[in-house]
């Protein structure tokens, strides 16, 4: 299941990230991209979020 349509992260990606890093670093990456304007959720997410 895709969790982040902008960057293509899936639930499995997040699970692997937690196992590898003891927490998910993906969330931090997404927040950083949103701040720098690299997020296109409204355009890429089928629900518009």
C-alpha cells in the first residue's frame, strides 16, 4: 500500500526503515521535502491530500 504518493513510500518501506533505524526516518524526509516545496500531494494523491 502506498503511504506517500509524492515519493512512492509504501507501508513496507516504512517498516524496513524502522527495523534498520529503530525509528522511521522517512517521515523526516517527507517533512523536509514539504518545507522545500518538493511535495505534490494534491496532484499525485488520488484523494487530493
